[in-house]
C-alpha cells in the first residue's frame, strides 16, 4: 500500500494536497458521467457554504498534528473531511445516506487508529476510500430513486 512505501510526513503532505483536490476531481467526474451535482439548487445554499467553511476549520489541527505528533494526522484529516456530510444530506432533503457516511467513517477510522496503530497510514485511508466508494454508489442509486419518484409525482 502507498502509505507503507513513503514516510509518514510525506504521506501527510500528500494527503493534505489531495484532500484539496477532491472537489475538482468530483466536478470532473460529474462532467464525464453527466451528473451536474454542483448545479443542483438546494433550499438553503447558505447552509451548504457555511458547512464547507466550518469543515475547513479542522485544518489547523491537522497541520499542528503533522508538526508535533504526525500519527494523529490521518485521524484528523479523515474525521475533519467528514464534518460537512450531515449538512449536505439535510440540504438535499436526503440526510440518511449522508449521515450514515459520516458516522460510519468516524467510527471506522477511530477504531483503526485506536486498535491498529501500525495501519494508521495504510488501512485508515483505505477505509475512507472504501466508505466513499460505497457512499457514491448508494447516492447514485438513491439519486435515481429520487428522480423516478419526482418524475412519477410530476414535480
């Protein structure tokens, strides 16, 4: 696994940079798969923007961890990058899959961090990636279900 082939400090730096690339990658994939999720108007766009802003507040802690106790960095990044999920789900009117993502992610990464300290830089990010992949699949199915429901009701 990549986390076992590079230093922990390098892993943390790469994780921080790639975390910033998530939205541009998501937008590119949405364009490829013709899913304009960024163009969907939500009832309270302000809440979505505030949730994103609030989520970004974890970065000083992640950076401080990198400088003082780098073993905390994977945990802080994994949890910090999940803080906006419940608000996004609420804003789309479908909170269950979004809240499930955040709760499962936090429980999984904390369990790995606590019980498998030697896997903090390998299994922990793999778990986040797996949870994200499952969430994307659930949201694709859920979006199709919601679209069919809206179409049948004429909304």
